[in-house]
C-alpha cells in the first residue's frame, strides 16, 4: 500500500523548493518507513540543487532526518514501530569497505545515496504516476514520511529519551564528519596541537571533538569573526582570522609544527599553505569539497622525510550506529554542545532556512516537520 506524503521538492538552481503531495512506494524487506519529526539542512543538498552532484531533478532531498518508525519491512530486526530514530547515509553492506565497517567509503556509495532511486533502479517516490528522485542518502527526509533502510537508521538509546529528536536530527552528517575526523580518522592524541580551517558545522564539530580528545592548542581559522567567537566558546584555545597571515601566526604559535591540521575549506591555497607546517608524523586531514579540476602540489621530500600523512576523510570514518550513539552520549554529558549551532525553522519555511544557511547567518538550520 503506497503512503501519501508531503515533500519539499527541489526544482533546480535558482528555484525555490516547492511543498507538494507525493506517493511513497511499498516497503521492501530491509526498508523502514519513518514519520519525520525534523531534518537538518546541509550544503550537500544545495550542491544537488546547483548540479554539482548529478542526482536527477526534481528530487526530494534531505539527509539529516530524525523521526519515529511507522512501519518496517519483513527483514528488519534493528528497529520496530514506535522507535525514535536518526538517519544517516546508506551503504551496500557487502563491499571491501563495508566488510571492514568503513561504510563512508562504500564501493557502491553512489547508487545507494545519489541515484535518485533504489540501488536496483526502482523509484521510491512518485507523483501522480511520474517518478520524482528519492532515496537521497537512503532517506529523502525533507518530507512528512521517508523510506529508509536498516543500514542507515539508528535507534536512539533509551538513555537519551529526554533529548528532543529535533535536536538530534543533524548528527548524522556534518557533525558526525567533523567529530569523526578528529576522534576516528586522525585519532587525535591528548596534548598535541591541531589547527582547524573553516569553522562551519564540520569545523565546529571538529573543535568540540578536539576538546574532548584533549588536543592543545586547538587553533580555529576562519574568515568570519562571529564563527571564530563561536569556535572559542566551543573549545578553541586560539582563533586566527583567515583574512590575515594565518600560516605565519600558526608557525609562531606552534614552532614545532602541527600534529594535526584539518581542512574543511577545500581551498588549494590553504591546503598547500599548511602542509609545510605539519610536524613529523603529523596528519593533514582533508574533508573540503574542491573544484574537480584542482590538483595539489606537495613537496615529496617533506612528505616522506617527515613521515607525514595527507588523508582524505569521508563522513569522519563513522560506522553509523556505534559512532552516532557515542556522539549522543558526549552530548548528554555536555561535552558536545552542537545545539549551539542550530536554528529551527517550520518545514514550510524551507526556502528561508536555506537562505539563512547560504548567507552564513545560521550554521545549522533544522526543519521542524511534525511534533514528536
Ligand atoms: C557525506 C559524505 C559521505 C559520508 C557521509 C557524509 N556528506 C554529506 O553531506
Ligand atoms: Zn550533508
């Protein structure tokens, strides 16, 4: 039996999202129907709208969903109707990366997250018989209801039953990426220096995680003073404006070099500029989206002679369930106060929420879709 839903449909660059009625397909064995309570907005949604990612349009986007399970497919054992859940990215579960619990590097990431349909090509969303792209990040959560999967749905532990779903919604993307980069991908050691370039959602999550890890100093670099102020409140020991000579100031602050640098900007000049400041055995972690034509020029003898590592990072090496629960526990203890980044918008105001994100006024807009 198809489910009727109300969804925000992405129409393309320069066009507003439109709220329309759509139909969701019957659940398959591994699928989960979730009534959405809230969904965060991320830059990747805008990248699809602006055609930097080829998910066909029109599409129902949204990939930071939180809600309540309404129904489950016949093979689902991890959650049941009535459970409070978070959604994250999807993965295939049977490739060399998924086999070693590294689903962010799933060999089949595209068909499971960006194809606009199920991995087998079938549509999850239609409108009057016409296909609309769905299954975005295995969820398409800018809607009253979403079809998700056993692999990308996480039951919220009972110990967090007092934390509202609308607050937890954005954990499954940028927050997980920044925190995971520090706690997992780079495995930051206590007492060691880190510099974080760009303090939007991902960079601020990295700042909070660096504090959890005990890094010192924690240096935040950004163009915007208001973001730097927030970084300081969340754990940065030093803030540096990217409008000045940031690399010179870092070199003065840590003459022995940076044990860790984390770039969220994707800007070639920033990445190449910080590379010489990496200490022996240091790690430069890259998470920023750069132009597809950008190549990096790094000095080989410095890379080799220093035993340095330059690593690409996707999703903070999250394994989804375990890591999201770890982050919820940090939050419950007051150590991961990501709610400082959030501003809530009614679902109907999705276009205003996007505008507030793009102008830099709001770090993490979250749409309120229905009452918990
Ligand atoms: C993703 C990239 C792949 C892993 C999860 C997060 N980014 C979304 O915006
Ligand atoms: Zn995202």
